[in-house]
C-alpha cells in the first residue's frame, strides 16, 4: 500500500488529477492497475507530457484504502 498517500496533500479521482496535472501541481500520480483504460489513458498521456512519475498500485480497492476512502480509487495524485 502506498503509505505516502495517507499523510500527503492529495487529490483523488481522474478529474481532479487531470486538473492538478494541467496546473502543474501534481508531483506523483498513483494509478490502479485495474482502472478502466478510458480513465487511465488520459492520465498516463498527461503524465508523460508533464514528466510526472506514475506509481502503479495493484488494485482500485488498495488505492482507495491508501487514500482513506471507503470506495476504490482509480487514480490519486500527491500535489504541492
């Protein structure tokens, strides 16, 4: 489990992560391996353009727990 997410300033979700990437605020992006490709594709593309590291997490359930939410999360990012 990505323990860094528990105490980090973060955003959870594809829309919020894309906004953070466009604003240059995302430092690292966590992406669930089982996330839908329609969700993860644009995130991967934007991370590549922005030079932001992607850390892959085994499942959406694991990423949701790391973000301290009761549901799965496809993507989360640590922001400035």
